[in-house]
């Protein structure tokens, strides 16, 4: 009987010690954004079968998603990878943007890198159209007050030394009406009444090349 009592006490002590252990709860750690490396921003990639994309590894990241957008057709290519480099075949003679999204399997939160642009071309001595103008304001789908409204945008070009002029198109249907032609400034102030407006920017360089931003819309109230 005494032996059974001793064994019971030992088992109780072991269970008590085991249950008294504390376990540290570690909250999920959000991934950090990646730093892009190649192709360089606003650069020209000479004719290649596959474009090699590289970026610096980001902290707390298990996988990456690369998103590539054809800036003329808006066609999007995505690919997942666990490494910080990937090779992708793309149509030549086109401007592209690319971005990396960092992901961590312990959390649903993600982190996005900057958006860089490049031109996938052929011969090194060819001149290229400027990248489609990037709309700054008003942002697509936003609402603004019925007063003086400043339209603003920016443009970049792989051809160093090119100069640019812009046609501003704006109306209430399909952004085909030119309200300003061959202007050098990247802003245009307009006075508009209430309604929904559509606009776009045609960017032209001094070599006769041009690109269009695509149609954006905003509402005036």
C-alpha cells in the first residue's frame, strides 16, 4: 500500500510540473517589402528570350509574387516563387512595369515593393516611345469639387535626352476631345461643372514617338 502511495505521489508531481510549464505565444510577423534590383527602373532591356528579374530578399518572407504589366495593353503576368530571382518570357518592343509582393504563411498580410518600369526592345540604337504617362491627380474613380481642378501627371523615358510634349484629352464620353495640344507642362487646370469626366494623356517625344496613358475617370460634384 505504501509503495502504491509513493508511485501515485510521483506521478502527481510529474503531472504538476508538466502542467506548470508556460508556453510563449508568438504573434505572426508581417513580411517586409522587397527592394528591386534588375531590370533597373526606367531602363532598356536589349533583345533577350527571357527577362531576368532580381530583387533583394525581404525579412519574414516565405514566398514572392511578381506582377508584370504591359503598359500598352494592360495585360498582366504573375508568377509565384520562393527565390529572389525569376526569368519570364515577354513580347518584345513593349514597355512594362513590375512589382514584388512579399508573403508569409503565418499571416494574411503582404508587403509590396515599389513599381519599376522597363522597355524590352530589340536593337540598342533604336529610339523608343516614352512610357505611358502616370496619372497623379485626380486619381481614377475619385470625386472632386466643382471648381478649378488641376490635372497632373508624370512621364519617364528610357532615351536620355528626349524632350516631351503632351496632348490632354477630356470629355464626358470617351476622352477623345483635345483640350490642350503640344503643351510642355505636366499639369493642366480646368474649370468643370458637375458630372462624370473621362481623360487621358498622349505623351510625345521629339523623335515622333508617342504613347497613351489609357482612359481615367473622375466625378465633379
